C-alpha cells in the first residue's frame, strides 16, 4: 500500500499518538534502513500495529475491520481455501447476496494485492470488497480454519488406522491383525522399517503432528494399553484425550516415530531419546522424542518446540511493577548470577531467553549450553549437550569459559560440578543466567548449599532469583463476580490480601478508595472459542533480590522460610499474591491459581 511519506508523517503527528521527537528519530532511522516510517514506529513500540493499520485505512479510504474474538461462519470462511488465505493473508468474513451480483467482504493485510483479489473474484463469482485488518486479527481468523478442521482429523486418522489391519507386506505373509502385532513385537529392523514406511502409518503420524500443532499442544503422549492405543495432547498445561486407536496401530506408529527420530528400531528394552523437525505452513517445529518401555509396549512422549517463537517481552510474560524493575536492573549487571526456578514446564527457559534477548547487543559475546536448544537466537552461540559423548553441562561450561564470553546461559544446574563452575564464572566477571528445580525463589539457596556450594560464594554471586509457574489464561468470554465474605476470609488465611490491595492501588489497577467488597474477579465461561473458558497461558512470579539482609541470612545458613520472610519484608510478592494480582485484572481465575500454586 503506497502512502506518500509526507502524508503519513503529517497524519501521525496530527493524531497525537507519537511525540514529535520520536517521529523525527524514527524518520531518520526509516531513511537509513529504507523502511516505512510507520513500520519503524511499530517495531520500536512507539505506536501499536492496530493504530497504524487504522491510519493506513483512513488515509486510503478503506474501512478497517477487527476480527479478533469474532465467530466467522465456516460457509463464508471456506469460500477462500486455507492455503490461499494463509499464504496471502486474506480472509472472507461477510457475504451479501441480493439481486444481481453478490458481494464478499474480505479482510487483508495488503489491499494492494490485486492478484489475490482477482483470483477470489473468479473463484467465487462475487464482487470483492477489500477491508484492512492487522496481524493479530488475521491470526485469530486463521485459527478458525483449524478449529473447523479438528473434527476431520480424527476421522482421517481412524480411517488410516483401520487400513493398518491389513498390512501391505502380503509377500511376507503378514496380512492379519495378529500378524501386524507379531511384527511389532519381535521383528527384525528391516521388517519394522518396512512397516514404518507403509502409507497409512505415514499419514497417521503426519496428521497427528499437524493436529497437535494446530491445537497449540506442548506435548503428545502415545500410550499403548492392553486393547488400544491412547493419544493425548497437553494443551495449556492440561492433558486431554485426543483419540483412541486400535491396538494394531501401536507398533507401526512407534516404528514410524523411531525412523523420524533416527532411533534403533529393534531396541525395545531400553529407553531412547531423539529429535526431528517438520515444516508446517512455513513454521519450523522441532519434536523432542522420548521412548520408554512399558508393560504393554513402548510409550512415546514428544515435546513440541517452536523454533520461530520470538517477540517475547517481560511484560508479555506477566512481569510488572517492582518485579519488572528488578529484572531490567539485572540485565544491566556485568557480573553475577540470575536464576529462574520452578518445576519442569513452568516457562523458566522462556524467561531466560527473554532476558538474553534484552542483553543481546553487538558489544557482548553471549554463549549458552543447553539441553535441548529450544529456540534459536541470532548472534548467540548455542551449544547442545550430548552426554553420551561426554559433552555435559559441566564440560560444556568449562569450554565456554575459554571462548571469551561476556554473558553465559547454563540450561540447568543439575549437580555440584555445574553449580561450582557457574559460580566461578560469575565470580570472574561473567553474567550467568541459569535454571534450578526448586518450588520457591528462597528455596534456591538451600538447594545450592546442598550441592556443596559455599555460602560466602553465593553471597558474592547471586543477584536475583525468580520463581514461576504457568497458569491458564481466561478467554474473552469470562464472567465477572465479587468475592463473598467467606471466600475473602479463606484467601486471607493463605496470603496477605492487604499487601495485594496496596500493589493494585500503587500500579493503578484499582482506584485509591476501592476495597475487596467492590473489586471484581473473573471465572471461566465456555464459548465457541474455547470449551473450558481458558486459552493460552500466563506466568505468575516471585522475584527475590539478594539484598544485604538476605546475604547475612545466607551466611548464617538460614532456612528458606527465614529468607522468604526477609524478602517479603523488603517488598517481594509471593507467586500466590502475584496470581491474585493477575486475577483482579481478569487474566486468570482464583481456581486456576489454587490449582497451580501449592502452599
């Protein structure tokens, strides 16, 4: 869409959304990078993409539409095939029929894409009315294709699974259900490879992987039971049954996954780990595979890792107020250690990657040792651990220190050798980021002392400790309610509600005179968008600054309770309190916080 630069600049200035100095700085950068002024302002966060798109629409005289959280009729949506819609960012959302030629309103990111408009006009026979929209709106609409297709995936997989009952390996005499089962149990590697390349098996696995990716699953579980194979997806931290397949499909499916992961086909007595990658609609997704022998066969768990995930900010992850200030302060340190703690799958690595993204500047050398490398980052030297050949966290970290790093990320501190090396790195002028498995921020100190770390070294190196959990985010169709006196009394037994109220007032989330008898909370409500009222996840955190008083407690070998008590006296909010803060904003529900945070 061509808009004269002077015209755009004048309109942005008149809107009052961006200050004059910011416009001048962005204009200079736009000339240097040969980019559009609006694109530069959006990329620097000076203006939202939504506002920029609305401006473009106004200047060009094209209406702007927002399709976020709008249910589109599948009959209208499907007038444009999904591959065309996804490739050209064009969505049919409203059809008008009447006397003569009907019209079709289409939302687009680029209304100058005349080729797509002409193609859709020829395909549908409608007069096309282009409308401008933004990226978030387009993503929301494209997801509706996927939701409409979900029901079809189950049917496809069941059809292909039933085709497995008669194997194509007739020349080997394997033609019955029992025959396939026998092949799965004690066949040679060659027989298993032949089965893994059978067309129905290939289709089942391809469809399973695509199905999981479309539903934003984080893990796929394939479990062989006595009479069936159960497939479950972990979505927003909760396991859901996806489908049940015939028992005969099990060995073939496992063999196919082993072929993709380059694992030993005929090894069924020992656990195996592997990895493979697929390209789905231009998005690269890695699958981390774990195969474990069980009583009725092998169980497979695949973790989905989206390599192109980027654009995280601390604010998007759920940090705010004092915690946000402490983390931004931590990114300015030149030495010391920043730890994130929490159970597996609590978003620790994502938090570290976000912090690395902030400190990732041309004048620093950043190196990491990880297992696995979950996201690929530009200008960061990432090393994948391979313990089977001796490349462990400890040996990798020892080698990194000879690579002249400024900033080091250690994927996880698992043993005393890695802990000792990380502390020494922090002592010798490096900024070290790492993760640790503990339930709270204060619990990280006793855990490190258990790993034979000297308290006086911890005092010299530890700067900030973050503890976190992931809670499910409420969808747009939530319902509002006020806590009863009994519910409020129950919460007051668990946390300091007065402190939470003080933080809410300080950050201007609620008015200065509002109290708990007028502040609303929210509960999930099922809708067309989501069955259980939740969609996506959000972090709740506690951020412990290792102050002078906390250092004195560490030297005295104080308990985690003593350290937490001191940190709270200095202003730290616990994860539970942070969860209540998020619940007041309608981000999650109290029930979800209680499910995730165990006191």
